[in-house]
C-alpha cells in the first residue's frame, strides 16, 4: 500500500516547532516508517510538490507569502498548522501593536525600504486549515499522536479545557496565590501546565479555549478581582491577533 506523503513548510518562525519533530527520536523513526516525507527543509534537501498532508510552521508576515501558502493549500489534502506562530500569529503579532515604520526601521535599519512586511497573521487568516497543533513550541508527543490519528483516519483531539485543570491535577500552588498573573484560566490545556510546575506561570502559548468568557475557571480570576478581559490585556505575547484579546 502506498504510504501517505507528508511535507513541512515554514513561514516567519524560529523553526523551533520543526525541531521538536526532529527531536522525536525513536518515535520519529516509527512515524517515518509509516509515511513518505517528501519535503522537510530542516532535515532533507529533497523536495516534491506531490503530498497528502502539509504541516505549516510560522505566521504570514508578507503579502508575497500568500501565493506560496495558497499553492501549498491547493496541493495538500490535509493542511495542519504547527505551533503558535501558525495557529495564532503568535509572537510575530507583537509588531502589529507598533507603527509599521517604527518596526521596519528597528529591524532593518537604513535598509528598511528594501523589505516587504505587513501585520502578522495566522495561517487560517489566509487559507482554510484542517487542524491546528498549538504551543510554542509544539509538544512533540502531541504531534506524534496527531500524525498517528491522521494515518488511522481518526479525528485528532486537541484539548479544549483550560490549563488550570492540569495545573490543579499537578497540585501546583496557583500563580495568583504567589502574586503573579497567569493565563491558565483562559488558555487551552494539553501541556500539563508545565510552566507553572516549573515555578513560573502560563503565558498562553497554546491559545485560548474556545469560549474563555464561559469558562468555569474564570472564578480564579474573579477571586483575585480580575476579569477575562483584564488577564487578556496583561498578556499579548501570543494572542495579539485574537479578536477576543483586542
Ligand atoms: S511557535 Fe514558538 S517554537 Fe514554534 S516556530 Fe513559533 S516561535 Fe518558534
Ligand atoms: S491560574 Fe495558573 S497557576 Fe493558577 S491554577 Fe490556573 S494555571 Fe495554575
Ligand atoms: S503552561 Fe501555558 S505557556 Fe506554558 S506550555 Fe502550557 S500553555 Fe504554554
């Protein structure tokens, strides 16, 4: 039986999500056994436009990115966004809150006029996306599970409960009890609240749960005199493109 052909592409990103795929090590070998990787710039020089599943890392930051992305979309049966840059616009959207001339000058100096740029946006703002794997970077085990599900024809399940759920299961002391703000009540879980477990707080890298305003975990915010909008206003690191965060 012919193996599914998969391809990886990157737009504006640090390539850390693709690195997570390479870091799968033994699990990567199992994935590679089940598929043909026809394009993966971080791992091989080979390239083909004949693929079934396209994984896309990075956000769209230039008008000239759009035809390339649309070409990938038209070649792929399934298109998957990888990581917060691709799914949310992510950290690249920080520039959207600054005047474009300032951003150009800051990054490109006296060569600013030579470089094209426009407000950063996620993949789904330009083409339809079939599935999103969140995180900065992605969780490599979640990636492996998603690939396995796709190969089995199953719909992958990405959690839609807040980070607080896993944080409480990990028996962490809440960041709010430590006088820190935390995005956990409104952020999609699935990371086992690793940042809080390591002594920090949630920065919101997995994006918002589907309806943060209806989320029962907002009671944590209320207890500390905050609303969903208050916490969204404190954190723009990953959610700057989101309507609800504006
Ligand atoms: S989501 Fe994070 S790790 Fe992945 S490409 Fe963007 S900045 Fe890098
Ligand atoms: S608000 Fe943050 S620290 Fe507190 S329970 Fe939720 S995820 Fe954990
Ligand atoms: S705790 Fe928050 S910032 Fe850390 S990995 Fe999970 S979603 Fe991302």
